C-alpha cells in the first residue's frame, strides 16, 4: 500500500472516531420505517444511526481504496509481463536480422516464425520473415507472409514495397507495379530509387511511355547535376526501345513514328550508335534502301563504330554487291584511326577470305601482324589461309601459337561504361542499363607495338 493511501485511511479513521464520539452525545430515539408489504418500523437511538452511516462510508472508502490499489498492482504486473514478452520478441527479431545479414536466411526465418507463434500481430516479424523466405527462393511463402503483414497494416509503404519485390521476382510485373504505385501513394514526394524500380518494371512489360514518365520523375527528383546527366542517357535508351517497339509493329504509321524518334535521338547525340543502326533498319523495312545506306554511312562517319560498318557491309554483301562491301571497309579503314581502324582492316581481311581473295586477305593480315602485339585472332585466320593454300607446316605452326597464347579466337564486346563483357554486340548493357555503350573489345587484341622488340610468338 502506498503512503498516500495509508494517510487517507488514517484520516478516515480519525473522522470515524470523531463521528462516533459526536453520535454518542445524541441519545434521542428515532423510528425508521422499512419498505415492505406491509412496511414495518425499527426504533433505535440516533447515535446508532450515525455510527452505521459513518461505518458504511468508511467501508465504502476502504473498499474503493483496496480496489484501486489492486488494479494498479495488476496493471503493473501486466505491463511488466508485456514488457518482458516484447523484449524477448525483440531479441528474437534482432537475432533473425543478424542471421539474415550473415546470409543464413533459414535461421532468420525460424526466428521470425517463433515470434509470430507467440504474437501473430507482430508486423515487423511478418515483413522480415517474408524477406527471408524470398532470399531462400520460396516466393510463394514470401507473398503469403507479406500479405499477412498488409492485413495488419494495409497502408504501410514498406509492406507494399516488399510485395512489389516478391511479384517482380515471380515475373508478375503488373502486380508489382500496382504495389509500387500504392507505395508512392504513401510517399507522395517519391523516391529516386522507387521511380527507378517502377521504370524497370514497366520496361519489362514494354510499357515504354509509362517507363519514360517514371524515368523523368526520377530525373527531376535528383538534385545532383552529374547524376541527372547520367539519367538523361537512360531516357534516350527508353525512347530508343519505344521506337524499336513501334518499328516491330510492321505498320507504316509505326515505322514513321519510329523514324522520327531515331532521327531525334541522333540529332540530340550524334555519337549514339543504336540510333543510326535502327534508323537504317527502319528505312530498309520501309523500302527506302538509299535512306538505310545513308543512315549507316553517316553513322560510320560520325562514330567510327564497327557495328555500323558491319551492318553496312553485310547489307552490300547480302545484296550481291561485294565490291561495294570491300570499298566500305577500305574507306573506313583509311578514315578510322587507332584500334578501331585496325579492327576495320581485320574485317576487310576476313571479307577477302570469304570472297576467296586469298592473297589480298593474307597480305592484310600479315600487315596487321607486323603492327600489333601478338593477336590470336590474326594468327588463327592466317593459319586458316595457310591451310587453304596447302601450306600445312605453316598452318600447324600458327595454330600451335594460338593454342599456347589463348583460347579466344574471335574478339568480344565490352561496355565502355561499366566494363561488362558481352559475347555479341548488344544495344543495351544489362549490367549498367545503358544503351549505346557496348563496343568491340580491342583492348587486348589489337594494341599498337610500343617498340620493335618481339614480346610474343610470331610466325
């Protein structure tokens, strides 16, 4: 019992004592009529009536005080028990998070499920448990746990965020977009990372206009000028994909709109190789052969891109005009400097070989061999020419050098932005999500000789 309650009781007993003493001074008899059928009467002294009244008051006060004290004690006990349980659950959740950070998602999921067995309304345990299930590859369980979390807190942005990740992992991009939209409702100002995810999800569904809208919102939300410049490159890529989708519709209206997009992209960035590439293809599909050749030719002149040169040469070759294909390669080899120029000459040599112009091919390859460090590609094709000329000994020697040096017989492609390697030319680098940054990788193949000292096997 608290000191306050004790003082109150002493005060009450004092009042009772004073009342009893005062009541004994009043001995006059009084009559009480008690209700009933029939009513009956009770006669007693006035002091007895006063005593009973005071006693009832004291007992009521005492009972009230005891009830209050008991209630306070019960609440303190219950709070202590809840705090103890909460602390235990919190400790389990923290242990689960630590396990998740270590990569032990199975243990993490067990910890969260233990918490939920005791407290099914623990929102954080449902969210983190779903994340652990997703990390384990159990996407159905992840969706189930995050859906339960949404039942507890329907407007929680984090819950919708995790559900969007679940459905994206399942390939259900439309549902993922729906949950991201609800997340953005909870966060009206938006977040650059959320807009990027929205952009990627919409891109997966080829919803290019909406993806562009999301990307533009992301760009506006970035304060850093350099970062915004990088994001503009992604805007160009999304416009390119929109143009490609229109071109693939195989309608005159679609190709016309696509050509407009490609022309605008090339005008905005004269070094944007995919713009020239698709512009030529769209014109060719529209029957404008001269326009297609002009687009690729202008692209080669502006960018010195070997992929554009290959596109141009392949068209001439397939059209039955190998002489024009050779002229295109020669002109590019003369105008392009450095590694790209040597790569163009390598392409010319391979074209000679394809056209059975063995001596011309061999001469071009031998000149390249003298100018560059050891190139497995050059040596390999020289070996093939030796076989075709019947010089088995020279061919065997060259093949032996190739096997010793490398297993790479053809040059690959590399992203200039992130360095990712690609076996073939692609317009869009999946690693850094940039368009037009993939180039023929001649960083190790066609390096200029620093001095005349031979540093690798030659034939």
